[in-house]
C-alpha cells in the first residue's frame, strides 16, 4: 500500500478540500484496507481499488453529513482559504497574485456540483483517465465526459466573470 500513499492523500485532499477531513478520510481508508489486506494482495490494480474505496467512503460521509441537522463551521472555512494542505502553500516564493488566483479557483470549484467538481478534479488535477474515473465513480464513460465538459464550461464562465482569466 505504501507506494500509493501520496496519490491517495492527494485524492483525499481534493475530495474533501481541507487537511483535517483529508487526514480523517485517509485514515478511514487505511483502517478499512487493513481489514482487507489478504484480498488486496490478489488485486491486479491495488491503487485503483484503494481509490474506489476512498471515493465510496467520501460519498458515504457526504450522505451522513447531509442528514445531520446542525452543521458546524470550522475556523479555516470562515476565512474561505481552503489552501492549508496545498503543497508549497507556506512557501515564501508563492506570491500574492498566485495565491489569489488559487483562492478564486477554489471558490469557483466550490460553486460546481459535487458530481462535476469530482470529475474535473480527478481528471484535470490528479490525471486519472476516463476509464479510471468510471471505475472510481461507477458512472459510464459517456457521462464522465459530459460532466467534465460541463464542469470546464462552468469553471470558464465563473473565472471569466471574476476576472481570473480573460
């Protein structure tokens, strides 16, 4: 499992958008995978299988969260930055303009529906192929392509409107 840790953590961070939730999701995956260690050895593509399990855990948590009556607001959410876990975010070389663009991009991504955001993050950010996204989400490739196209179009509209891109 160790060779897949970086990719899995990045996926967890991209799915959740915050470091504490990503760490919780990653830890939950490790606990679940530990119970299935014997099955994991026999799987041809353990990385894809682990990603699928993580995605399912994320969806389950989203459903549980939606059923809760009271939602808590965490300190990082108030500032709206969402960039705490981004590699290099604390680097002095990261200038204000780039930081502002990343924040605008995060806000634009937050405006997308969950289905669209997940597809664009998996494909464009993490580099998953369409067939891998189909396996992860259980959605047909045609639907994945359609969602990716619509998500990119919507992102373009949002980023043009706020002046991030011209």
